C-alpha cells in the first residue's frame, strides 16, 4: 500500500548526532541509508551524568535528557541533513533520535468517507506494528481541534482520512499533522483504479459495466428506513428527507448531513411512504407522507417549508395513499377497510387542495405502490413494470397483457400491514407497500433500476436479508436484459433514490454502521445512507 508506506516514511526509526548549530539551523548526521523525508521530526537528547554497574562499578553509559525537537528541512550527502529547531535547544554533539518504540497516532475518519477503504487503511497501519492508534469522537475536523484531541490522548501526530471524488474519480486522501503545533507535514492522495457508471434521470446516459460492492461514501444518520430528496427550502440544493416510520428528519448535504428540521409523529401514526415534489409550483418542494393511524385508517399529510424557517403540515387527514412517480403525484382511495380501493388517480392541485384527477388505466392487481411506466426504446409505446406482494416482477404491454415475469422474487417489502378486519369470518388481513422502481433515461431509451434483497437463508425467505444487489432492466422487445449494477451491499436496503449523478441507498441497523458508530461514540445513529458516484460517458 503506497499510501501506508508514505505515512510510515515519516516515522522511520533513526539516530544520529548534531554536527553544528547556527541560530535556528541545525546540521545533523544520521546513521543508516534510509532517506528521511522533509518535515519529519526528531527529538534532541543531551548527554547527562554517567551511571555505573552497582556491583562491579563498571561504567554502563550516560543518562540522557530531552533537549528539544528539530524538523528536517533539506537532505545532503552521506547522511547529512539540515534541520530547523522547533522547540528547546540543540548543541554540537547532542544526540538526535526517532525511537523504535511504537508511535502514538490519533486516527480520525471523515464521516462521508468510504468505510471499507478506511477499514483497510486503518488495519494496514495497525498491522505494521509501528503505531499505537488512538481514536476519539469529534464533531469537527478542524486541524486545531483534532490536534487538541490528539494532545489530550498523548498522541504525537494526527491522521485525517477521507475519500473525496475529484473529476468523477474517487480518491483516498490522508492528511498528517503534528499534534504539538498543528502543522500539516504531509498530504497523500491516491486516485483509485475504479470508476462506477450507471444511468441517471435526465438527458445524460451513463454506462453500466462495473459490478462493485464498496460505496463511494456514507452518511450516518439518526434512524430511518424511507428516503426521498428535493429542494425543500428553495436554496437550489437537494435535501434528504428521511422517515423512521414515525418521525421525519430533513438533512442538508451542503452542511455535512446536518439535521436541519425534525417533524415528530404521534405515537399512533406509522408512515408507509414518503415522497417529495413541488406540486404547487411555489419553489418549495412538498413532502407527501402516507400515514396509517392506529393501524386502522389512512390519514396522509403534506409538509412544506415556511420562509420563517420551519417545516410544518399544510394539509392533514387526507384519506388517500400518496406516491410520486416522476413529476406526478398519484393518489388511491384507502376504502372503508383502509386497503387499496378503486383506481389510481393522477393527483391535481386545485384551489389549495390536493385532489384525485384523471384515473389511470392499470392492469388488475396493480396498486399505487411498486410500479413504473416505461418506454423502453422511446418509441411512444409505454409498458408497465410492477412488483406483486411477494416481490416478483411483472411486465404488461400497452393493452394490459402480461408479457414477462421475473420468475424469482426480488424480496418482499419491509413494510407490511396486518390489521383486524371487520368482515365476519375474515378476522385479519395482511398487505404490503410494494418496493420502489425507478425509470431511468439511457442511450437506448429507458431502463428501470431495482433493488434485489438476498435472504440470509435461501430456503427460509422470512428469516431476513443478508445483502442487496442493484440491477438495471431493459426490454428489447422479446426478452428482458437484467444487468447487475451493484453487488454485495451489506444488510437489507430499505429504500433508494437517484438524484443527479448519484444513487443513494438507505440501510437500517446495518452491522457496519453500528460498528463504526461504536468506535466513533455516535451510539444513537442507527442507519446509514450509502452513495455511489456516477461517471458520464
């Protein structure tokens, strides 16, 4: 690992002697043939009184005491180095040394960095045996604050790890600071040998050729299982809207995923879906929440940002299931037994109200959730792809004829409703909120992105899911091309979203998130948003 070796280069055990001092300039001769990099620091020791063997009285050596610290400025020939005095003093004949004992290094990781890369790099440093790695929680990555934490830990240096994206390529960035004065003595950056391409909404198609399992970055959040994105406060930026099923939190990407607003739900309510759309065209995207009250009745509501700085409910007690598909709001009646009833309507905003408009002509068994319309070749022929309640996919042509099915389940939805039925002889019923499908514009027309959940035990699907995969589907007129995009995503992906050049996947209670939270001290955060960057053609 070149980056690890570059870090180790600043901490090579070495010893030598001061050959001359002129003001703050110190000339030292170092032993061995290893090159010591500029800005490496050595400790100056002054020889003290001799000490003797207690029985034979034979001289064993001399005591030493710390005199100062020097920093390498320039390399000469034959082991000669020019250094600057950083603290204390140095005199001709003094010893200089970087001891072979383990160096205390304070390790910090940017929250948005790739956890898998961080873990490998961390382990590489640890396995070198050169460092005693110390960690501490920090809400800030300002060098001064990191150095203060490092000094409190007794660490000699600070390492800050991050994985920024530059020119659509992921990089590994390591910054090193001396804890004594916060001076940055090295910045190491490697461009990784991989690029991820995938389709995104909009005019630009992005090739999908690489199967990968490592996220380009992660966001740790309080808790959540549903995700949507939109410009909530009309600032030109997309905010994250996340629901844990009861409370809604809105996060700012621009401000390092800071929680900007919290809308707390009543104990009696359970969110079934969230979506974002500027339906009323006022510049502030509304948040549409389908909510089940007391496990009995649908009472959906709409949230909107108010210029006074709050996010509040602008409509409540809507007796419809709500879903956004593209730039359209869909609505479906909950019926008297609060299950999907009647047609799915295209919603309209009229006289300050959200109302059902034109009914959609959908195949039997298709409800408001888990379907998308798609024009594969952009020829004007719209097909419909939908999940059923067990996670199987079905494709229908324009006439509503079934022309394809997946033949295998992509995983049953995590959101299941089981409620008491008032009909005699039928005491209870169970129904699901089907998973999201997203239609993407590509160079050959349109494709559909879908998440597949892999069960922990194949023969016992209800036991839970060990990992997830993302696929792109494209119908060539005779057969379905199913192309893997991402594989081996740890845990069960609860929801996903595509925005700009990134795909976002939310995972609740993921083991990796919990481990990282334990290390960092952020014990309350129980969900993680993975994102994968997209490379243009």
